[in-house]
C-alpha cells in the first residue's frame, strides 16, 4: 500500500508523465447507495467463485468417503447368458471352461459377493478418505478467510487511494491560488514574472498528479470489484472505516498459540498427514488374508438334458497373499515414507504460521506507532506552509520556499492517510495470520 502513495508525492515534485485512462462502469449486481465493509464482505463471500469451487470440492470429498465405504457393501450382479455349442456332445473345453459352460442353454440369475473381513484394510481406507474430506473442509474455510482478507485489503486500498486523490486536489488548489497570487504581484511589479512561470509549472505538475490519483482510484475500485466477485468496477461511495477499538498486543505469543489452534491451512495439513498415516496402515494390511461370502442363483428356461431347471450355490472364499514379486512390500514402504514426509510438512507449516503471525504483528505495531508521528508531522507542515506563504506575501520569501512547504504538507497528508489504512490492512493481515478470520 505504501508504494502507491509515494509515487503521488514524486509526481508532484518532478512532474513526471505517465499515461492514464480512467472509466466508470456500473457493477453487475445492485449495490446500496453507500457501501460499507460488512456489506462488501457479505457480497464477496456469497459471490466469489473460489469459495464456491472450494465448497464443491468439499462435496466431492464426501463422495470419496462413500466410494471407500462401498467396500463394506455386497456386490450384486444380474447375468443373462445364451450358449449354442458348435459340436454336439462336447463335454470338456480347454481354458478351464466347465462342462455346463459350453452346454446349450439360456440362463439368467444373480451373483453376490460380500466381504466378510479383510482384517481392517477397508476400515483404514475409509479413515483415509475421512481425513482427506476434513482437509478439504479446512481448505474451504481457508478460502473464505482469504477472500475476506483480500476484500478488506481492496476496500482499504480504495479508501487510501481516495485520500491520496483528496490530498492531490488540495495541493492543486493551493498551487492555483499561489499562481494567482504570483500573477497579481507581478502585475503590480512587486514580484518578477519568473515567479509566475514557476507557479504555472507547479500548478501543471499538481494537475497531472490529480489525473494520476483519479486513475489510481479507478484501478483500486476495479480491484475491489474483483475481490467482491463482481465483473464491473464498484462506483458507489464507500463508508469510511474507523480504527479498531483494541491495539496490537505487546507480545505475539498468544496470537501464535491461537493460530496453531485455529489456522485452517494448518488444520488441513494436519488432516492430510493423518490421512497419509491411515493409508500407510491400510497398505500394511495388504498382506492380510481376506474372506468373502459368495452366492449365485438363477433359472435356465432353455437347456439340454444334462442341466437342471434351476441353480443355486453358496460358498466362502479365503484369499491369502503369498508372493507377488514384492509389490505389496513396495506399496507399504512407499505409503510409510509419504506419511513421514507429511509429518515433516506439519512441522514446516507450524514454523511458517509462527513466522507469519510475528511478521503481521511487527507490521501492525509499526503502523500503529507511525500514526501518532504522522499526525504530528501534518500539524508541523501546515504551520510551516502558513509561515512560507506569509513570508512570500510580505516579500521576504521566494516562491520556491512556498513550493517546498506545499510539497511537505502534501507528503505529510499522504503519509497520514497511508498510516491509517496501512494500519487497518496490517490488522486484517494479523487477524488472518492468527486464525481469527475463519
């Protein structure tokens, strides 16, 4: 935010030329006559595609749990088969086809396969998907917090840009007044026409700064519309935001502890680690035997004399893995390594969260302390400008002194606006970093 304000100061000082284009467009959704921060946040939460996408992925993760739980359910299939043998009297065929499989017939029926036990592998797979769904839910919460943070930053950006515009317009008015004074004094032969030329140059620089400041406001309003999930720039006036009632704490440790418990991204990383641990457990159980209940029944409306009219059978199948070329061992080791890597990711995320909280806390403390300094600086610059103007009008000072004083006052006013909105933005970042925006 700070960089945006300093280029306006440099523009007033140097008169540098930058191309600008500003336009107005109505938003694509009805907005109140005066838009406040709470309303803007509610619109952003309701319309931001990133939040909607995260919610859809949460629903998708719920379906993955259903997929894993399907392993508990019986598998039932309907079959209908018709066979006409090419050689009458065929009894046996190569390829392990039974006699009845090549007999002339038309049959239909059902088959059932029900898992009895796989000694916990399916249970571990279900737990794996549950933790992944929990992680996705946390990511949806994180997406909402990020949208709120982006909205606040954009909202404060518009207010700050408008403060710069007001300061630039005030500087332009002062320069125009100074130019009129210099012209009047030159006509009275009290001052040189060189002062008039200087004053006109300074007025043009101030007017150019106003043009750029207005363009900056338009860009910030376009950014605000994007943060709100709208397709057209926001053109309605914004309600100003007061300073928070509380000040940043003296120590960030309490905020770090809150972040460790509340940060959605850290919770998602932890959930993914638990999911990886459950998957490693399921892969370890690949070598366990599995027991399935099998059943089949049906009718044969058309068949040869060797077959009966109906068939039905029930059985139990025990599958004991013995050797598969090391496939299961490799899968188990791979899953275990991934679970260990995810545990390290949790440690890294905790370190990152602590760093982010401290960084946001330092910025909030800095901007909070700078507000008092900028208030005092504005008052000092205003006194200096009045003195410079009095000296110039009485013939004791030069127009360059007045220009320097005007520049300092404009710079101080911009720093004052910057300090307030930078502090508000820093507070929003601190709330996000400490998990208070969930």
